[in-house]
C-alpha cells in the first residue's frame, strides 16, 4: 500500500428530516447566501425547509446555477456574496450547485482574475468562505470532497480544481429529497459513482486489500440497488443506499494509498464541454472503451473485478476480462445510459475535436501511469464509436 494522509472534515447529517438540523451547524450570527439551481428545490419542498430552519439568517439568495456550472454565473454570485458581506454559503442542489458554491467560496475571497483558480487547479486558493450543502441529487460525491468542476462555455473549457479549503463544513443527505429526480438523473446517480469507484480501483494492485474490498462493496451495492431503485422509485431504503454509495465513492476513503486513473473523467469532461452531454453519460461512453484499450495494463485488477464483482469464473483470462467489461457495459445500458458515441449522435468528427481539446488542456499524460497519451485517447474514443 502506498503512503497516504487522510482527513475529511465534512459532517454528514443523514436521513429524512435532517434539513432542520442545519440551524445547529451554521453560526447564529452568520450572514448566509443560499445558492441553488433552476428551481427544483422550490418544487420539492427543500427550499421551504431551508427557510424554516434558517429564517432571517439568510441575507440573500442566488438562483440559476446551471447544470455544469458556468464560470460567468459563479463570478456574479461571488460578487453578490462580497456586496452583501456574506460570511457563510449554503448550497442546495446536485453536484453542479455544490461545485458552484465551492468556486464562489474561493472566488469571493480571491485577489485577481478568478479564472486563475482553474488554471492553477485551485493551488492558489488561500482563503474561502465556509459553506454547507443540502444534497438533492446523489451522484458526484461533491458533498463530501474538496473538488469541483467549472464550465466556461465561450472557451469550451470544463476544468477541475480542488483545495483543502473547499470541503463543505456539513452536508445534509435526506433521501426523500431525491424522490422528484427525473429518471435520467437517477441513472446519472448510478453511473457516476460506479465510475468514481472504478477510477480508484481498476488500476494495478498495491496490496491495499481493504480499499479493494470497500470499492468492490460499493460497486456491488450499486449493481444491486440501482435497478431496484429505478423499478421502485418510492422506496426510501433503496434511495438511502444509493445516496450513501455515491458519497462513499468519492470522499477520499477508497482512494487512500492506491494509484488512481481519472482518464475516463478527463476525456468525458471534453465531451460535456463540446457537446453538452451529461457528465455521467460521457462516463458510460468512455469507461468500457477505456478498459478494453488498456486491458493489458489493467490485467490483474480486471481479473479481480471479474471474479469478485461479477462472479465470472469460467473461461480463459482474456475471456473473463472481456466478459467483465461487457457486463459493465450492459449494466450501464440496463440503468438507462447508452454506451456509444453514436447513441448521442456523435460521429468521427467528435473524436478529432475531443483530442484537440485534450491537447489544449494539457491532458496528454493521463491515467495511473501517466501513459494515456493523445494516441491512447484516440484509440479509446475510436473504440467508443
Ligand atoms: O438546477 P435544478 O433545478 O436544481 O435541477 C437539477 C439539474 O437540472 C436537477 N435536480 C437536482 N436535484 C433534483 C433535480 N431535479 C429534481 N429533483 C431533485 N431532487 O438535476 C439536474 C442536474 O443537476 P447537476 O447538479 O448538474 O447533476 P450532478 O449532480 O450529476 O452534477 C454534475 C456536475 O458535477 C461535476 C460534473 O462534472 C458536473 O459538472 N462533478 C463533480 C465532481 C466533484 N465535485 O467531485 C466529481 C464528478 O466526477 C463530476 O465531475
Ligand atoms: Zn464523475
């Protein structure tokens, strides 16, 4: 196992009715700005619960953070936070709103052009406003990590950043807030956490037995629970399990002391930046192709994955590996995420466009061995046609 340093300061308030507990978490004298997206929180009662819990501590609101949050929108929100002397931010929504609030928290305290935060991957963040989150779409894990992804459409750039100052102080995970999710977002909430686990697990062995077993447990829970939750959308326990899986998939725990890949994500971000695919849709396209193209490098872990996650014990090594990748692909399709570029009306010209974006963003040495060059990314995209 590799050396690691692990700490996660985010308090999780889990379960039905927990929104009211935020009044204990946010200082009584805080000047709070509530940030949300296109209005789903007004339709499902989350907004009213927040107002009840915090009352006049909310000084201002910022609505309209987009899916794949936009840099210019977030800069306006940061300006509003400065103008209103805000001391605490509260995000209510999915990964985009929470990621957006991480950026607002940093940008509101940043000297100079906030685009630099993204160009420096967040390493130049010295101060950030404290913030909490109320998660309504379990998928990204943003509610318990310090990362964020911001989109700048006019540059066709979707760039990640992170900072230890960008962990939420607390996150409320109330599964009942997810009952109003459209099927497509429930699908995203299965595929994205699945891929987060794979990016940390499906690399090469370093003797990290517990991390492997935890990763396999999350994958198996998603495989078991995902289709059931789609078929039985009012079932609280299924929603609760999906929600906790999504958080555990990317809160740092399973990534301790292991090599990490993330090439599927970086290629996927370019597909979103160029063509507006949902984040998880891009992963469903890229992951199976990525595993196929790099199966020689990932051989030992693919065999372990085949046996322990899918219980595939018959056939040669190559056959078991291919069967495991095919099962992954079939699982994504089963939960409603098509796995080919052509399923999203993308042809060969998209491959060239993604490659030139990757080059422009210096995404030319990706993966756990930094050997996913543009040539390898090209093969992956070709295999995803
Ligand atoms: O804007 P509103 O009206 O709230 O509607 C949203 C949005 O349209 C809707 N929604 C959310 N909760 C709902 C709901 N609709 C009905 N009922 C509810 N309870 O769902 C739509 C999509 O929301 P969004 O937040 O964009 O989805 P998701 O949570 O999948 O977040 C995706 C973003 O997170 C980034 C992605 O790149 C993408 O920008 N990621 C962040 C990561 C992180 N911080 O660690 C890691 C991930 O790999 C990912 O890159
Ligand atoms: Zn993701």
